[in-house]
C-alpha cells in the first residue's frame, strides 16, 4: 500500500490556520496561475506601477516652477510636439496631471516640461543596416500654464461639450470664400462670437474674390464687409491667384499670433503659403460633386513667420457651435441688432444662434 507523503510543518500550519479562519484568502494561494494574456496584463501593470513610482520620485526631486516653459506646436492623440529654446520635443502629459485637471491640452498652450533621456531607435544590429537614428528629444508635461485667450467651440449646436481649439492667440482671421465653397455669413457670425468671447480680436477675410460671377455679386459681398467695418470689425478681400492684398495680409499677421479658421476649402493654407512660400503647407482641392472643400489640414498646427509672429492653421469646419455664451449676453456681440441698425441677415444670425444656446436656470 502506497503511503501518502507526509505534510511538512508549514503545510500543517497553513491547514490549521485555514480551518480556524486565521488566514485570509490571499495567503492560501501563494502561486497564482495566469494565462498568457493575463501574464502580459500583469507585467504591464507592474511596469506602469514602477514607472509611476519613478515619476513621483523625479517629481519630488525638482521644483516644477523651475522647469522650462515650452509652447505646444501640435497635439496628436497621445503625444504633442512642444518647442523650447529652438528644440522640438515629443511630449506626453503626466498621467496624474491629466487625472486632476480638466484642462485639455491644445495648440498654443504654454507648458512646463521635464526633458527625459531618449534611446536611439532603428538599429537592427546587421552590418548592412543603416546607422541608428536618434529618437527626437522627449519630455513630460508637468503643468499647463493659465491661458490669456482661448478659442473654443461646442461639439454641436446644442452646446453640450466644449472643444477647445487654440490657446493664447491674439487675433483670429476668419476666412470665407466668395465661391468654391460659397460664403456662409451665418458661420462667420458664429466665429465672430467665439473669437470675441474668447478674448481674440477678429478679422474677416473674404478670399477668392476673383471668382465673382458678376459686378452685382461683388458689390453685395463688399456691402457685407462694409457693415462689419461699421461695427468695429476689420475686414479684408484677398485672392491668391491675383496676388490681391497678400502684402496687406502679411502686415496684419506681422508680430501677432493669429489663428486661421473657416469652412473647409476656403483657402486658409493657400493664404499662408502666399504670405510665406517657404512653409509649403499642403493644399487640398474642391470636390467637383459637392462644390465643398475637402479637409486638407487635419490637425491645428503653429507655424513661425519670417516677418515675426505665428500663424495657427486649423482644420476646416462645417459647424461651429457657440460655447460659454449665456443667452442674455449674446446681444453684446450683436451691437447692430441692439441698436436696430442690423440688416436682415444679421438679425437672422442672431436669432439662430440665440435659439441654439441652452436656456439658463432662471428661464
């Protein structure tokens, strides 16, 4: 008869402890079993924990206030490109910062960043392989500094969620086109409200004026711009193909941080290229089927100008919901409506925007 192996004293103690409820469940199963998938998840969890502890130790070592301040040039889904001292860093926001702050990182933000060591990549170890290329400098964003201005829009006309676009710009060039696609003055009015409520000086630029089908159409557009001038909004008519007012536009941009916004296909990128050809920003075409612009610029990006200042090119929009403007304050952005001097199209714009704004609690 085969004898059972004797239990060691440790096994006896464990059994006694368990039967007497003197041990918790975690101590009974000393060696957990994992599937390959669970093993990877556990390994990643341990790595994340180790990185978080290392980050906290680094954070305690230095004073955040002493870190360099950089400017966000472009934001991707997980990373951002930040410039400091002429160097462009590939940066991530510290997880603890993203958890405790509701501020969404956008182009133009001033941030305190901590440069970190990066490893070279691209090496295969093969004698025929190309020499490894150094990875771009990397950094961790520790703090987003307060903004002086912000351009934001809601995710829809219902104004449910905010979608910040650009921070710390000084002025906003609202670009519309006479044709291809046709100008929508209601969209321009929405952008005017967004710019002024966010602290930016608005400028209305009517592009592609060379496409006017007859003198009457050109005169009608000029009348709209004249009305904007009468309420203190600067305007400009441009044509890249005719080089019309490109020098005047360059003067307007000189020494300023300007965000360009408008409907898809109105020619924002073309105007920037005309002002400074060395930028060579990609330009899209107009759809022959819908006569509407295709999205060429997919991310907002900040570009330096040779004349001084910066321009921020943004993706074209078809909708622009007004954000953070109470219904009872909307009239402040329509002084012509308040004074009774507004033309029909301005009164209609005011009415449509007012209808789209959520009612206040007192209403």
